[in-house]
C-alpha cells in the first residue's frame, strides 16, 4: 500500500486528484494539505510517503528535497501548464505532471514513481500553440460573463452560498446559472466542472483572469468602505 500526501491550495483540485487516485487499491491518501506548514508536518509524520505537491505553493525546493530524502519519501510536482517540467527533475524530484494532467496519466505517474522510476510529461509549448484547445475555446465563448464569474469561483473552491454573497445575489440564482453551465460544458457536478476547467487551458486562463478581476473589485470595494 503506497501512502499519498496531497498538497495544493486549490481544494477542488485536491478533491479531484484524491478521487482519481482512490480508484487504485494500492494507493491510500493519508493527508491533504492546503499549505506548506501542513505539508512539511505530514511528511515528517508519515515517512516513506509519495508527496504530490503544487509548485504554486512555492516551497523552498532545496529544503523540501532534503526533507523528502531524510524521510525516505518521493516527490511529484504539479507544475503549472506554462512551466518547464524538466527543471524539477533536474532538482531531484521523481515525478512531474502539469496542472491539466489527465486522470490516467496522473495514476501512471504515481505508479511509476512509487517503484523508483522517474516520470515527466512530454513538454508542450503552450505559447507556440495558442489555438489548439478547441473545446476550451468553444466553451469559453458560449459562457456568459456572469457564468464565467461563477466558474472562476467554483475553481477556487467556493460553495454556492459564498458565490452568492460575493456576486451579490441569491443561492437559487446561482443554482439556476449552474444548471445552464453544466449543460454548456457537459459535466454533471461542480467537481467535474472544476476539473473540466482546469484541464482546458483556454478556459482555465479565462477563469483565472476573471477570478483576479473579482478579487481586485472586492479589494477596491473594501478600501472604499
């Protein structure tokens, strides 16, 4: 039984990753961490684990590698889609996957790393292929500005009540919008929606931009108040 520690600030991505890995009977999720302090605590508490962590947490990679080695653990990096995967392998980490990794590839990475192999994805230059995500582009163009704001907050892990408060509307209105969003994206629930968004580069970029805009608007409103 391989022990897995998941560390990522995106709750919805942690949940999706755990859901994928739970399908393998040889894998056991023993800790989910939203920040670096909890991740380092979990690594020392559960030695010999496979640690899947997001590069976006910005850990001190040298320190993390030393802690992993001292506890007999291995690290798999969740890199952002625009990053170069090989730089993490060169720094001594055993596996790298991109944020938009498929469930099949993620499971294969974990299996390979757990037996001592090194795994990294084939590098794809996103900048050189801006129009290759046809599905993401089509869905992005079908969503209304209000629907895109809801998608952005779903990806951040917000529940309907919080979304309603932040968009100054009611939970019922959010539920109505979600039904429309599910129809347009072909997903069945908020977890599938978040993973669908993350896995389609164009849509993920649009959601990130909208999310940043929402935060800026809230900060401006708070400053005025």
